[in-house]
């Protein structure tokens, strides 16, 4: 049977179209506010497994503003950020789109993702208590941080820092505004120094005898004890023990890193593929190795330093509810003069 010239041309055109589609689908564009050293190992593993190239734009600030300014012509496929509030802001500004993925909803607990599947947690950091190694303290609740027994013994960074605003917002969810205000006044009364500095300063000040306990994020302990921050920071990390506090009627407060598919993603299929890879056992293990973060996927490997803290019982309060309390929590911080 002889193929006509017209048919032959049609077949060639269809083949070229398929090849073009395949070529486009072999890459995607990631916009992220995460540090390159944390993201690159994950992206390399993804490319090695799938063959999909990831073009990355690193933005220290202004992720939402950049995507909004690009509008419908934005090349962004995946938006990755730290802090549930930042992810919720992206969704609230109409910069994301819902993703239907059984892989994601199976791997990620419901309280750690947007109920409309606009964004998903990929790793966790717990808001913990650092304590002097020789201190006779094995457990503590967040409520007990306001106990007068800790007067002059507590260190913490600014109450307006997102890490603390998140914790205070969670306290609001558990106890309401009146109790939260009373609690904040109690915590402030217990400060050994003015609220400020960074989380690692809490460990430094415990070693220096300024305070006995400090409120800080879990992953900094891994960064200190591993030597990634140098010998001085290793000494800070070795001077403390980590306690996983809980709410009296809940668990340990966590914040997250996470990602969303951009509203106008030109490569949506590949974007979803990246998110699904990031909750795989391999990627979850890399999160732990690169930044000592907790995996969101139950049963995934945990770095030995982080595992040494004990079993993490994540507070079940939905992150979306905590995010909704941010403005009220921030106002209460100012009302009690927490940072003054």
C-alpha cells in the first residue's frame, strides 16, 4: 500500500508535535526561597530518577511579588517556601492551583496540608526547648514556660519572628486570646534577657550561663552538633539537651517547608511529579541529611541526631488554623510589650 504525500506530511507533523511535547515535559521551573545547599541535593536526585531537568530561581525575598508581577506569562511551575504562613499567602493571593494526587494526600497528614490541596508540607521543624545538660528536666509543656519557677531563666528570640508567631498562634488555637495574653506576660516575666537574637543564641547563652532553658527550632541542633556551623557552634550544641514540649491537650508544635504548583504552571504534570518525588522515602531522607528536618511522611528515615530527641508527637491543630491566628498573635505580642 502506498502512503500519499498528504498522509506522510500529516504523520511527520504529528511526530514532531509529540517530540516537541516530550521535550517541553523534560524540564520544569522552580521558584524557591530555600537556600541552594538545601534544595540542590533534592533536585539532583529527582533529575537522576526521572530525567526531568529543574531550572531553579532562588529568591531570598519577594517570592509572591515576583510571581504576581509575571502574571499569566510566569514560567514558574513549582513554588517552594519555608513557613506555613508563606505558603498560605501564596494561595490567598491566587498564585497557586489545586493538585489532585493520591500520592501526596496519602503521604502527608491532613493537618499539614491545605484542605483545598493548594499547598503541601514537605518537611517539618519542631519548636522545642533547649535545656542545660545538667538540668533535672525531662519534660515540659508550652504552658509551663510561663511558670514563675523559670523566672530569669528563659531565653527566646523576638516574639514577632515567624517561628514564635507560629507557636503563639498555636497557643491561641488551644487556649483563646485571654489565656494567651496571660501566658505571654508570664513568659516575658521569665526572660533572662531581652527577647532577641537567633535560635542558636539560646544554646550559646545556656553554655554561657545566661539562661537554663531556651525556646528554639529542632533543626539548629543538628546544624550545631554536626559541626556544619564550626567548632564554636558544636560546643553550643553539645552543651544542651533537647526536650520536645507539648500542649497540655495536644502535641508538639511544628512549622514546615512546603511547596505548591503555580497557578499558570506551563509544565503542571512535571510539577506534580516533583512534589510527589519530594514525599518519597529517598527525598524525605535527604531532607533530614541536608538540614536535619523531620520528614512529613510517617515512617520515613530520621537523622540520628534528630532521632535522639525522642519520639515526636505532632500537634494535630491544622496549620491553616494556626496561620489564621497570626495577626491576632502578633497583636498580642505588641500588647504585652514582649520584645521591650
